[in-house]
C-alpha cells in the first residue's frame, strides 16, 4: 500500500528527454510505501493573472494531483543557465491565486541531468530560489548534478551500476526528508 504519493514534475517536454528517463529510473529506487504520480505540465496555459478566478481544467487537474501528493520531485534540464519556461509556467500557475498555492509546504527534491559537464547546477539553483519563495521545503544535500553519459542507464532504463549507489543514497535521504515533513 502506498503511504506517500510523490508528484513528479519533469521540466522537459522532449519526447526522448534525459530528465524523463532519469525520473522514471530514480523512482524505482524508492522503498515500498512510496508511489509516484507523473504530472503533465505541457498543457498548462501560459500564466495570466487575469485568469486567477477561473484557471481552467488543466490547472485544476494539476492542482488536484499536487493536493493528493505528500511531496514533489522536480527533475529538470537546464536551458540557457536556468529552468525551462514550461517549469516556470507550472510554478506560476499553481502558486496562484494569491494565498492558495498548491506548492506550499510540500517537501521537494530537486535533481537533473544534462549533456553539459556542470549538469543542471544553475537551473537547480534558480529553481531552489523560486521554491524558497513558494514556501516549499527542499532537500539541500546531497545535490545531484548529472551529466548524461554512456552507462548512466542500463539497457532496461534503470540506473547503471556505477551511479546506483550515489542515487540510491539521494533517494534514501529524500524519503527521510519527506517522512520528516509529512509526519
């Protein structure tokens, strides 16, 4: 039985996204009792404050998914040294109307993968700044800045042997973090 439902937000819309692959792989490292709901953000309308009174069905769907979750896992690429527009749009849509943020208080984990040597360090820092403002407690350590390289994933899409221990350690810390904030 799932005791903890975690909303997974992937900041990439790309069909063959490294970050979507990472999200699927890392969720397999979670213990029993943790379930994951992949939340689609690509169909959210561009945020417009004029719509705060009637945000539409896509925003209502994501809001319901976040309300049903005990935590959030953000898996994001880095675009031009920051977070992708689709992710920022989701953060803005679900933080409104003022005083009714769907993000507030949800314990979050932030990871990402990129082809660049720095991984997603800048994007993650920018995301953490936004999450701090939105009152989202965020796991600070260990940080995960992955470079997409051969062997990171095995043939079945699981985390490869060389990185499994490190990423299992991250998941173990995230599980403790969620339990601490939810319990």
